[in-house]
C-alpha cells in the first residue's frame, strides 16, 4: 500500500513517526510531504524519515 502523509505542523511529525515505523516494517511505502517552515525538516531528518518539500 502507498501512504501519503501531509505535515502541516511540527506536532504531526511526532504523531506520525511511530505510524511510519509500523507501516515500514509491514513493507508499505510511505511519503511525507511538507512545506518549508519551522522545524519540520529537522525533525524528519533526525528521525530518518524521508520527505518531499512542497516549497513555501
């Protein structure tokens, strides 16, 4: 299954990181997309979660 997760707030990163781990272990493809704001990029990078930047 392919899963798209749109991050709109830094709290969403914390909320979805465990979901990402569980779904990845079950061989599902996950894609996080987010805007370039606040600290979301740093959080996803620190957790080792790949993401795509939608711009500003």
